[in-house]
């Protein structure tokens, strides 16, 4: 399983119509308590993930602040992926109830105290030569971004290829096979995003091996190819106003990848934080130092505690198992520890924001049972979305949700 090939994969079956039962703005959500035993069949996995997290947290704890004794601290450091608007959902985004579901999620995240949202606008949704309803998707995302800003959220857009062939996206596209052509296609969608959604941040690429696997362009997973793609994409995007163009290599890569990217014409570096090990923590420390020396901001627009066995060998389809696995409530104590460690790193590094990926778990987990464990993966992910929707209506959150915003 490639480090976090799941990271670009997304979610959620529609959680269903929820509206008037939402609490009034400003209400204080209640955090659920956690006392859930680990099922015996997950004991070894739990121990391995916990050991990695111990090493990750210890490395971050030893990190010296990069901005003196009083590092810049973002009041709204904790952001969240807006999964209900993720591009892998494709046609579901154009259903009449889609914006109502988005608004429910936005208001719940606002009450929680989240500072911004990440929109996964997957290629080639906004490109008319690939997608007959490209203009409708652009209208949808423009509305989402407008509603998010009206609530005071920052907006980050993450571009990457659609996660075809998984439980998250049933699709098939003939992508171009050259770096330059993929850069042109990425830039074309990026220009639409900038002109219609006006995000503060626009992520061109952050998981080279994921993108290489999804597109078939293996050169993306080389330093030379990655630099060539990023340089060409930034050039092809052209003037981009106040939107910061960002790129990076995720934490499962060594810091030398971010070192070469820092020399490209991007406005900021980005990272995805998976898995929790001493090695990934060391990379995060070095990446923060690289960004500081380059005089460029650093953001982490996708983070979560990864439970599967990470490698750089590919295997996008394996993401179909990670998503359901993450939904179980027995993981919550480790999820809380992970989120707190990432926030500690971000504070010491002066990171602009960190965004929790499986953000429905800020509101509800699913209790593991033998029946739940035997569900097809897509059904388990849908059950998690349904539970989160009900929790949003009830105004409750999890301890993980509280940790995300520093409580």
C-alpha cells in the first residue's frame, strides 16, 4: 500500500437530508467519552500503530521551535477536509440535495471551531473536453467556496487525478502520458478554480507516487519529473492573484524531495502526514526547516493516523480497506494523540494550517461489531457518513474533533 494512497481517495456516500434540527450557531458541542476495547483480531495492528505513534510523538516533542520561544500560532490552525464535496463523488455533487448537505457540514464544522476547509476538486471534473457537465461542477464548487467564505472559513483546493477503480470513484479516463501534457491539464483546471472559487491555497501535487499510479505517468514519481511538472504547471497557470500555488512530497518521502521543490516557483510548500513513525516525524522537522530557509509558508492539507502497512510500492486499490478501517471507535485514543502531536509540530514549525482528512470522525465513530466488520467496504464508509450526519444534527463531537481544534 503506498504510504497514503488512500489520502487522495474519498468518501462519502451522501449522509442524507439533515437541516432544521441543527443547533443554533455558537452552541457548544459535547465530546463523546471513549472506553472501547480493541477487538482481539486488531490487537497486533493496534500495538504496531501505537508504537509508531510513540516514536512520532517523541521526535516532535524534541523538535526545537523554528521561530524562537514564541512561534507564530494560528488561531484557526485546525482545518478539515470537506468530504461531502469531494470530487470523487462525481454525479452525487450535482444532485438537488448536494448543497444542503454541504451547508450542514459547513455549519457543523463552524460550530466545532474549524478554521478552514479543503476541497478535493479532482481532475478532470472542470475540463469540458473530458467532462460534459464541467460547467455544472464549476458552478457547484463556486457555490461551495462562497458559502464557506461566508462562514469565515479559509479555503484550500487540492488537485489530483480522480481515484478511479476504488470504492470511492467508479470511472475511467484516458489521461495524457507526458509530464508537459499533464501539467497543461492541471493548469487548465487550476485556472478555473482560481477564477471561480478564489481559494487562498491551491495544491498542485502533494503525493507523487499516488499521482503517478493514477495517471500512469511514472516520471511524476521521480525528483526530476516532479520538478519539471511543477515548474511547467506554475508557468501554465500564469497570474493567480492572491491564491498561493503549493506543491510538495508527502511525509513518507524524504526531505530531499521538498528541498528540490522549494527551488521551484511555487508560493508555498505542502505536505501530507502519513504514517506516524519516527521517520515521517524527522521528515516533517526537516521540511519545516527547508520552508523556513526558503522563505516560503508551509501547510499540511491532509493528515490522519494511518493504520495500514505503508510502502512506496503503489496499490491504489488498497485504499478501499483503509477508509473503512479508520471508522471504528477503538481507534479514537490513538487518533487524538496523533492529532495533538501534529498540532505540536505545526505550532513549532509555524505551519499555516493542518487539515484532518477523515473529518466525519470529528463528529462520530462507528462501534466495531462482528456484523460491522463483515460489511462490504463501501457500506461501512456509508455507515460512517450516516453516523456523522446524525451527530451533526445532534450537535455532538468526538474527542478527536476537539483535538483537531486544540481543545
